[in-house]
């Protein structure tokens, strides 16, 4: 298995039960930090996501651009197919883009799709 994609997770993707459901395996996480962002809340309307995560409100990244704002989380190394599974899981209200973490590594992050 070639896990060549890096995702920064700050929420439910770090939970082993969510990982097993999405990937069929548990993925080791490596702590890291994302600077210039803060967390907000997002109401989840997809019943499958609510059932899987056990929560109707999920955290969501909001870019602040301020160095004093940061979000602690962890990275997960995933395959392209697993990244596609995360895209489907995060579909409602999130969008994916690249960011540089405090460690200097580049990872995919999921931010609020509509920042207004």
C-alpha cells in the first residue's frame, strides 16, 4: 500500500472507529500544528456522517492569517483511494487544499467551503 498523501486532521479523522469505517484500517497519527487558522463549528446534515462520527456538529478550520492563531492536530499518511474516501466523508461544507504545517511538511487540510 503506497500511502503517499498527507492529511492534517483536527477532528474525527483521528478516531480509530472513523478510520476503520473509511479506510478499513487504523492509521498512525503524527502530532503537528497548523498556524494561521482557528477552529469553528459546523452543523453536519449528512445522516451517514453523523452516524459514523457520533456527532452532529464537527470542527472546521477557518483561516485567520494570524500567527498567534493555531490548531493542534495530527497528520495521517493515506493512499489516493483513502484521500478520495475522506473527500466523500468531508463533502458537506468542507473543501480541501494544501497547507504547510509548523513541521514544514505539506498536507491536505479541510476548511470551511463557504467562509462567509
